[in-house]
C-alpha cells in the first residue's frame, strides 16, 4: 500500500509539472488520423507538368527501410521533394549540348522498378 501511494504521488507531481504541455495536445480519433494520413515519400520528377532548367537541385544521403545509406538528387517545388533519377540528368545534359537555351522540359516514364526508362521532352 505504501509503494502504491508513493507511485501515485510521483505521477501527480510529474503531471502537474508538465500540465501546460499536456493540455496543448489536440486529441483526435484513429478514424480521423487514418483518413487524413498521407505517407511521407519523395515524389518523382515525372509527376511535374514542366520543369525549369534553372530549378535548384539538391543532393542528399538517406537511409532506406533496411538502414542502408543511398544517395538521392531532388528538386523542391512548393515544399514537395521530387526525385531526379540519373538517366534524366544524362539526357538533359545531351539536350543542353544541342540546345543550350532550353528553358523547360518534361519527363515521361515507361516500365517500373529496375526496368524504368525515362524520356526527357523539350518544351521551350
């Protein structure tokens, strides 16, 4: 009985200390969370209608679900990251050699997984 009293008392003290933090938490139901849930993943440059050649590209090293490191190149458009695969950069490099004044392009994709083929289409 004595141990239970002490444990209960410690919980009350800890709760009072953190009361302000605890009361600011918004409570929702599992149903509300599940319907509003959007998995966090990087989209692909194929998902964009048009891409400017002046778009800033960033490179990063991340971990996959197995904890292994991998390199990624991406552009950030309206706060959303779009992955830029290596073959897209290679094709864009060849196009820019022929047409250095290119302003925008689009990327299409065929296949999936390791058999994915990307095509860079000049727009302007």
